[in-house]
């Protein structure tokens, strides 16, 4: 009988978008794989990767203690029924709840995959500081254990949680969600001017979309021929979503277009010179950065965990201070006035992606983590 690996995530679409390589890695090792998540419309995608989807009924945003304990109980029953050899929890809330549920169900081997710290990463917010202390106490105390491992997407987040990123016995760093460089291929730069910039992200204030809009306004006011296309949709269930009315108001400004969500990532980067992500923080390692790099496009981003760990300032793009639209504008002007700059940095970004941030790199890192947890040699595990 093959061993079992059970993932717990928030939503089926989130797992399908970012974590299918991990499911495929587990299948390559001979695991029977299942995923607990809220079911939306991605069952077939998950099943195509060789995993079963186990629907979880839960209120995504509810923080009522009674609802949380009810959810822990539901998770415990599901986990106990599956009896996995490894429980792999993805993102902070599933880690907090399923980590306890797995412990109560007697599953000792648990992987906690932090995809970013979100609000906890806000260093200047006293509420975030208090929440960070409580989170550290929970993760490192209540639901930790000798066979628990932490998986991060950048080297800054483990430090925030009091862990040593160099401690291979406890911590693993994976190159984001990984992308397939054989699918997302470089293409020639489009004609210039204007400098065509794209921002591809969920429409949340934390992504700095407002900063991008202001930076383009400032750059154009200085005579730079720059346009911005915004790709993404508001998440109406997220209280930090940018209202649709605001996006439409921005799109009415000169040089700004809100194109809505897209699945044609390669097409986006064929039509643009530069990836812009003025993140306010809380990132793991944004997939949009990896996708742009795979397509040979440079990245203009901010000095926050995840973004700065991938983008080497002056090589793969530019890294500017957080919340600084003027610095973003100066960088846009530099790209607009030096047509060869984007092409040179884009080639560097592609090479950076190939050096540890592909799907296969992610799969190999996860395989090694699972083998260490099971004390196995570097072979498959099928019985």
C-alpha cells in the first residue's frame, strides 16, 4: 500500500493556481494524494494532477471562536479518516487550524507552508506586532513538534517567526510556487515608445496598485511616454479589495487601462516591456514576478520580503522603497529613456528564474523535505 499525503488549503482555486507542482511531486514519489479545501470550480484540475479533492464547508472570513472550533473539529474528523503519513498545511489559517486538528488526530509529520505573512508582516503596525507575537506562540508552541517542518518562500519570513532560515532540520525555503519555463517563454519586446508596463495581481490595496497609478501619472508629467495595463479582479470576499468603482476611475485617466483578469499570461508579457508590483508587503514570493521573469521581462518592485529576495536591484529589474510613488516614477522614467535596459534586465530575470525557481526546482525541494520527514533515501516511496 502506498503512503498518503494530505494537503489542507483554503480554496480549490488557490491550490490549483499555486500548488499543483507539489501534488505532482508527491505522486511521483508514490504517495496517494488528497486535498482538503473549499470547492469552487477546480475539482477536475486537481484530479488531473492525480489528487482527490475533499470539500470543506467553512466560512472563509469567520473568526468567531465557536466557528473556528467547529472547523477544527471538522478538520480533525477528515484528517483522522484519511490517516495521512504527512499532513501538508498551506497558508496561515489552514496551518493554525489544521495543524491543531492534525495534532489531535495523531498525525506527527506535519508541514506548515507559509505563503507570506500578510498583515503580520506590517512592522510599524502595533496590532500586527501583537498578532505576530500570538502567531509565533501558537505556531512554535501549541502546534509545533519534533516532526513538524516549516516551508517558506523567502528567507525573511522564518526570521520574523523566530526561526533560522539556515536550519535545514526545521526549515526549507522553496522558490515560490514555481513556473514552467518551457510554457512561459521569452518573446521579443514590443515596439517602443511608449514603455508598456503591466501589473498582474489580485486587486488588493496591499499590492500597491494605487502607487502604480500615481507613479505613471508622475512619470508622464515629466514627459516620459509610459502606459500601464492593470490585470486582475477585485476579491469581493476580501475586506482589503479595491472597489470596482475605484478601478474604473483609474482606468479613465490618461495612460491607464484596467483590463480585468486574464489567463493569457504569456500574451500579457508579449505585449509589455516591464512587470510592475509595488507591493506593501506580506508576500511569500509573488507568482506574477516569476511569470514575468520566465517571459524575459524585468521587474520593478519594492523592498519587501519575497520581492527583494528574487529581484536583484539593477540586474533583474529595480527595487525601490515601499510606499514611494516618486521613486517608482523615477524608475519608470529610466526605463522609458533607455530602450535597451528592459531587454537586458529581462534576460537576466529569465536566467534568475531558471536558477532555482522553476516548477521542477519546487518539486525537488518538496520531495527532499518529504524524504527527510520519512527518513527515506532519495528514491520513490511506493510499497
